[in-house]
C-alpha cells in the first residue's frame, strides 16, 4: 500500500518540487542545529580520484557541483536537442514567444540586479552575481504550475517549460563565457579532441552509448582541468548523441527507428530529478541563520537577488512577450489569457537550483556571510515568485478566457 502510494506520488509533475523543498528544509534545520558541524564536515570531506597520471582532489560539495550536476546539464542538453529537432523549438512561430520571454527574463533581471547593487556606490564583489537570476528552475516552476491541474491550459505549461529550457540554454552560455577560470590550452585541446571524437561517432551512426560515455568522461576530466566549468561537458555530449538511428530487424529487411538520445534521457530522468537535484539542493541551501544580522539581510546582494528574481523576471518575461505579440512577431498560446501568461511569468522567478549553482560559481571562495546573503536572496525571491504566481494563476482561472 505504501509502495503504491509512493509510486503514484512520484508520477505527479509536482513530486520533484516537493522533494527539492523537503531537502532544502532539512538542510536548513540541520545546519542550524547541533548537527550543523556534521553537515559541514560532510560537505568538506575530501574525495580523491586517481586514474594513472590524472589526479582529482575535491571535497564532497565540489564533486556534486562539478560532477553530478554534469548529469543535470546532460539531461537539459538532451531536452533542448529534442525540442529543437522534433519538439516545440523546431517551429519559428512556436518558439518565438518563449524565446522573447527568455531574453527578457535574462536582460531585465540583470539590469535590476546591477541597479540595486551598483548605485549609489559601485560594488565589484556584488557585481559578480549579476547572472544569478538568469535561469528558471525547470523542475520547481513546472511542478508549481502543475499543482493547479486543469485550471491552467496545457499550452501555458508548454510555454513555461519551453521558456525554462531556452533560458537554461542562456545560462549555459553565460557560464561558458563569464564564469571560467584561467584556461589551460593543453587541457582544452584534449577536450576539443574528445568532442571531435564524439562528433565522428555521431557521423558514423554509432548507437552504443558506451562509446559516447567513455569519450564524454574523458572530455569532462579535460574540461575540469582546463578551467572551463566541467558541467558544460554534459551539454556538449548531448549535442552529439544521435536523436534517431535507422537499424534493420532480424530479417534485415524492414528498417526500425532507434533513438539513443531518448534512451539516455529515459535512463537519466529519474536519477537527475530524484537524486542529483535533491542532493544539490541539500548541499547548497544550508544557511546559518545565527550568523546573519540585519546588515546581511538588507545587503545590496540580498536585495538585488530578491528584486531581480521577483520583479525582474516577471517584468522581463511578460513585457518582451507582450511587445512581441503587439509587433505581430508571435501570439498568445492557445486558450490562454494575458493574465495567465503574467502568472506564468511570475513563476519564472523561481530560480532556486540554477540560481544556487550560478551563485556557487560567482562567489566561489567568498566570505561565508556573502554566500549566505546570496542563498537568503535566492530562497526569498523564489518563494515569493512561487506563492504570488500561484495566486495570480488561481485568479486568472476564474476569469473568462478572451485574448
């Protein structure tokens, strides 16, 4: 009976959101209890991996952020590729609205964050966090909107999912260009060689995922050593996995279609959603409240992140979408009102895992109070966006649907 209940729960769209919230809540309780020292000791436990002359020395937190999150980006990359080739992103007409919304959802929050943190006094440390509100947390945003069930049109859920995928792609590009350390050309050359090998496997229609995983692992290690963030290996690998391969049956007559990409997505989906992301949330959201004071809670970094996520996201997504529709570049999703679209735009302010991830890159090695200020801003901004977004969508569901 309990097993059946759990099976039904994990099939719900909001299951991942509940699990992420639970892991965040547990982390906050632990880190602020007498067990906090054990929580921090776990995060700082050194783990060493040696493969011949290659030595990797990282603590548990960095193995999760640099290693396991690579699987998350691989999964996101596969989703983006699928949408571009056979999904919503293959049509210019269908993609224009979420693309415009995603652009607005990156540009406007960055401008608001800059304004809050840099005026009247320039703060070079705070400026490092300008991209923290850039991406929407796919799992949380889609999970939250799914709570409303049939009261939200399916086309609006598709819009939100597509927008989240597009601005995750934007976040990936931001990480690649703005959050890289000093680059080792030798390691980068090895990574590029591995990527070339993956492309060759694709051109030769190799469908065994084993060979992609071997070269992909080598590329991940090379990128880790190069100074470019290693999680980008996940996206590059996804680009090379064949979406579809034609193969003959046992009689060698009829051709069947096999998708290595779909097979890998199926393999990764539950592991990423129910292990990687909850573990990431658990290890990255611990805020020690006793160390916070009024200055931390009212710091420009905290206020900048809250304002960017809650106000910047909704303004950017909605205004860019509205302007695009008025210029006849796109149109509202079917059976959707502008108020419903505005509600979805507010939900885009749920940054959470992606915001925490970019924050870990932007303020790596920063003082603890700066890291805590970031986390507090992300949590407050995301919670505000979730609660207000749900309220607006509930209000919109009671309105007549006229465009």
